[in-house]
């Protein structure tokens, strides 16, 4: 996709939510960060990656309000909402966002039931917390939630892409046949199949939730034969558990799913915790390392004028001060983005698995990189920054909080030559590539 100075381009935004992550992106016709007049053939599309925080809710409420107000200037629906994993600081605002916007595709990593239950326990989700239902049965939870509408709920299965077209991507859709809505907004095209999980809610369209589908990790979602989103589910790096444990958890979780009262849910949840403690030891945590990475970029070579612009906005009592900078592209044509959520790139094997999924040409085009787990050193190894070599690196966290103390200094130092940018409770970052 050619990004030229006449206003066609892409915008990446990291919103100020503190210790959490709320990122969005848009393709369209804009100049100096403002959307300008529509023209025949314009591509208008918006997406969100994660929407949550464990900082004060007011930061997330303000960010959602600001995003929704601006979003309406470009499109009538959100084309893609991707959630990296089920931790509270990445999903706490999802239902609030979905109450304001219609979504074409809601993308979730497929995480087996026994893994989701462990996550709920580690997140200390209570029996009376509505979010517990999301962990136990996300399809039923979304179907019953007060949301505007999700046209397609898509789970990304993990595992290697080998054996699926010999690792090759599915063919590009014919640009002339690309489906769009009556008002001209484009829809994502991708290969999928019906989703099926034993014990889960039926996948047929009901209420505000449409089709429930699944795709493979590494399988692209195409937009108008010009842009692509490539999800990578690192589930192969997850906790290894035996079949008897999985079966026991499934039976107790089924009780939890069908519990008629808070008391019954509490008893089932207590039984799950006891089984969990028996498996791992009381008080210990087997941190689930599953996170849905998401690459977004042009299918065709990037065209660059040599510099890429970004701004960092600081808010105080509703006022916005903007600081703009430009950075040389170093002669490489790039403008893509790679989101990692709380993913792990702390071993050579994990880095190799990611690179094998995305392929070299995509890695080489990455301009903006969301640093894993808010800059936590446990998700990182020395040299990650040099291997990926992004123009910009974004740390979304709350450095003022004593715990967990993200970003860690050694991770920040590793990205020091890659324009590290701190997004927190007051500062947001916006990137434009034309």
C-alpha cells in the first residue's frame, strides 16, 4: 500500500491508561492527525488491540470516550478488535468499548478451558465477578453481555503453520471482489471454519453475537488486497499439564458454568483452587505465557520519504500538550506495527517461532513495536531489540507505581537505540506513516 504525502496513510495510537494496554489503529485519508474529506476508493478501516488497565478506571473511561468520539469521524463500525489474552489489565474495558461500537471481527486466542481457569484463579477473579464467565465460557459471556453487536467472533488456534498449505499464506482476495458494507467500509477476508469446543455455548448466531469461527495461527486477515493482519498464538509455549488434570478441571468448570447461584459458583471455584494448589503447590503460580501477537502492515512494499512522524501527547486537567518528533527510517521502507500483549520472547526458540510465523519480510517492515508485558524482564532476553530492530518501541505501563515496577531498567536499556516511548496515565503516543 502506497503511503504518500497527499493524506493517505496509517495511524497507530497508544492510549494513556496506566498499567495496562489500549492501542488502536486506522487506515484512511488524513493530514496532520485529522481525518479529511472522503474520496471515491478511499480505504477506511479502524482496529483496536486490547482494552484494559489495573490503574484507576477513570483513565480507561477517558481514553474510551476520546477514542469513540474520534472514531465516529471515520467509520461507523470497528473493523477489528483483537484481545491478546485474558488478564484483567488487557480486557477490563472490553465490554465498555463494545457497548459503544459495532465490531466486524473480534479476535481472541484460543486458550483451552483448563488454562483459562488457571488464569482466572491467578487473576483472583471472584465467584460474583461477571468477568469469571468470560474465562469459563467466552462465547456465552459475550452473547449475554450488553454490547452493540459483534458480527464475527474468531478464535486463533495455536500451533505451527506447517501442514497448512505447506506453511504458505492463503491467496489474496481479488480486489475487485472485496466485500464491503453499503456505506463503503471494507470487511476483512480470511479462511476460517466453525468453532467447536466441548461444553461451550453453541456457536450459531444469536442475539448481538454473530458467527463463531476459528483460524490458524499465522493465517492472514486481508483488507482490500492491500493490508493484512497476521495473528500469532504462542500457545505451544503454554503450561504442560497431564490429561487427568485437564479432565478434572473440565468437570469442575462445568459445575461452575451451570451453577444456579453465587454460593454454588463459589463452591465450584474453591474446588478449582484446591485442585490447582494440589497440582502446583499452595501459593505458587504457573504463569500462563499465552499471548496473541498481532502484526499489521501493508501487503505491498512500503514507500518511504525517509522520515516517519510521531507525537507524544501529555494530558493535564483536560489540556493536551503535543510534542512532535521525526525519525529517519534508515533507508529501509517500513511502517508496519507488531503488538505482543504479554507475550514471551525470552528464549531463542520463542523468537525463532515468531519469526517463522511472520516471515522475514514482515519482521523487516516493522516500524513500531509494543514491548512485551509492559517492559517486564521475565518476558525478554538481551538482544530482542536488535533482532527486531524497530524504529520505535512503546512501553505501556505506570512507572510511578511501586509494583510491578514496569518497565524494568535492563529492558529499557536494550531498546534505547530504538526510540523508546513511555505511555502511562498522562502520556499517549500517536504515529503517522504516509
